[in-house]
C-alpha cells in the first residue's frame, strides 16, 4: 500500500496555488514527492475551464470587482465554477500511471471519495448520467475538473460546506442553466468543522485509492517544493 500525503494549506489565492501546483506536478513526475492531496479554501474566484465560456457568467467585471471576486481562465477540464471561503477544494497531485492510466476512471474515483464522505454525514450524494461531479437530488454539491500533464494530475474538486450562495448566483454553475447548488451545512442543518472535513476527505481518499493517508505540514511541503505561498 502506497502513502498518500495530504496537506492543509489553509486559505490560498487561486493564481498562487495554480503556480504551486505546477511545481508539485514537476516534482511528482520526477518521483521526488509521493502522491499528494492539497486541501484548502480559496479567496473568492470564478474560474472558466477548457469547455466553458463567458456566456455562463452573469455579472460584468465591475460587479465582480465590487464583490471582491477574481476571474480566471484555466486549463482544467469542465466549464465555469466558483471557489470561495466555506468550500473545501482538493487538488490531487497523483501519478496516474499508478492509478490505471485513465483520467475518466480517476474522476469517478474522486467522485467516490466525496460520495463516501457525504455518506458518513447521512447525506446521499450521487452521480448523474453524463455529468461530472457529485449531486444531491438535482442540486450540485461538488464540482470537478482536472488536468493531466505527463500522466500527473492537478486541479481537482470543490465541495460546498457553507459557501456564499450570493456569489454562486453570478454564474450558471458548470454551464448548466436552471441547475442549483447546495451545501453540507444546508443539508445537515448544523455547522461542520472544516478541519474535520479535510481529515475525513483524506481518509476517504486513502480508502478509495488503496493508500495510507499521512499528513504533511505545509512548511515542510513548501521546503520540499522550494517555494512558499
């Protein structure tokens, strides 16, 4: 059984974290680090993936600026989505040569991690045919979009715990008109500790990918990468 390193990065800007991921992807390709799962929150940001477009953005730049929301085009798969406080973002820097060499299978496994986590809270998460991510009924609770470089994955998933739903109203989530988003706290009816969520997700990822989760301190990971956020 391999080791899955996971790191709680706290709250990180989107651009800075993207550059940090690139550094880790290169280190993973060179086998200088093990499979690593970054768990964090982003400052408010809307990102547009490779299959998305601005037609799903419902606010002008002035309104985004007033709300403190950044806007980025990104090279992950998927359409438009929102990240912000109250949402756990997971970026798996995994060598897919060790996980079936199959990006679609990898996405299904990431979905299973979230489904298993939700099940532990008594929430029935599921897949919907033809749609990536995790849903509760007709509402999306977790968005996903990855990129793969030389068989090493980056980008990942975003799970709503207690996000700002007013920010979500500024887009058609994932480009799906008429679809809505939900959250763990909305469904459970009580507050959830973000640290507990991160540890539980790491444990579920270990189960799904048949690996032993082990925490790595952010300062140690920065030292290995030779970079600080």
